[in-house]
């Protein structure tokens, strides 16, 4: 999957069709990817499984929608992140 495909998935999730804010959304995706990587979830657009790509898209969409609300991360995203971290540890991929 390419970066532009991931961008289009995010924009579809958000219901946005214009390209005016694409640079902003690319930066948001990059920041969310960095946050997930700091939690131990490495996402490479070319080789990551689709569920990891959708985790990134869903996490980024939540970040965009809730940027001013200060609400906690919803349970479904917390569980998906936790499960992904545990899957890495079970395979021995974690740095810990």
C-alpha cells in the first residue's frame, strides 16, 4: 500500500473529498505513525498487514476528530493497540 492510498483511506473515513488539506492530513498520519511506533508498533506502508494500516487510519481519524475535546482514547482503539503490542512481544519483536 502506498502513502497516498493511506491518505485516501483517512479522508474516506473522515468524509472528506477535497485535496486542500492533504498536506495537513499527511502530517497528521506521520505524527500518528510516530506515536504508534513509540508504543512498539512499526508500520511500513509497503509491507504492513492491512489491519495495521487500518489501526493507523482509525487512530489518526480519532486524533483529528477529538483534537479539541481532550477525551480519552476509546476502548476499541486501546484494545487494538494493546493486542498489537502483545503480538510483537509474543514474536520477540519488542525492544524490551
